[in-house]
C-alpha cells in the first residue's frame, strides 16, 4: 500500500510539518530543557551532542514532524511515524516530546488524534514504545485507549537499549 508517513497534518490549532534539517536550532531550543527528558528512557537528550544524534535519527526516519502552534508559529515539540510493517499492516507512533510550556494543555491528545485519524486510513494497528519510567506518557496513551501488550528492549539510533512498554491501538477500537 502506498501512503506518506510525512504529510502535513493539521487541525484548527496545530500543524504537523515534516521535519527538515534547517529545523535543528528551533527544535533544540525546545529540547534543551533537562525537564523535558526526565521521564524519557534517554534522559540526556537535552545535551546538544546527544540531541544532534536524536535529530539525525528523526531526519533519517523520514517520518518525523515538528509540532507547530498555528496562532504563534512556535515549535512545541516533535513526533513521528516509524517502522511500518506491511505484513502486520501496522506502524509505530512515537519519539514524541513537548517543551514544558505545552504540558497539561491538552495538546498531545489533539496531535495523536490527527495522527491516528490519518494513519488508520492505511493500517489496522498502531503501536507505541513508551519508556517504563515515562508515567506521564503511559497515562496519556491509556486515556486515548492504548493497551499495554508487552515490554521490549529498544535501542534508539546510536543510543543504548532501554526497556520500553509496547502499547497498541487497533483501528476497530479507535473512535
């Protein structure tokens, strides 16, 4: 099946725009706060050289987005589609982060809704890797209807393996 995992998605308030090399500095401005990464498996991504590696992986994934607030033009964070599996008709959504000024404002559910509404036109299952200590993301995904189905060691692009929980949302369960 042919579809793009890096198309522009938007609602009234936010846009997901494909991430480009020139977005590094503005995205790093958001990512350079250590608090952003406290619950993530790789807590040192606020360091420039570590974030450079994360950003390189995002660009090479060809599925990464910057999250834009339309009213201000501000970059709020990043997310991506990755690991499409044609045989299982599934894909992952993840590597999502937001600056602290975006926390608790209901932004993430809107972003995930845009992504899921789009991708469920093409796949039957969406998976999510969530760090075992990332309680904020676990709660957020469960509120969206995600079910924890397993644990998996995940080694991100040039980083050591860390334990992640695997969550899923099936097309038939998405409203």
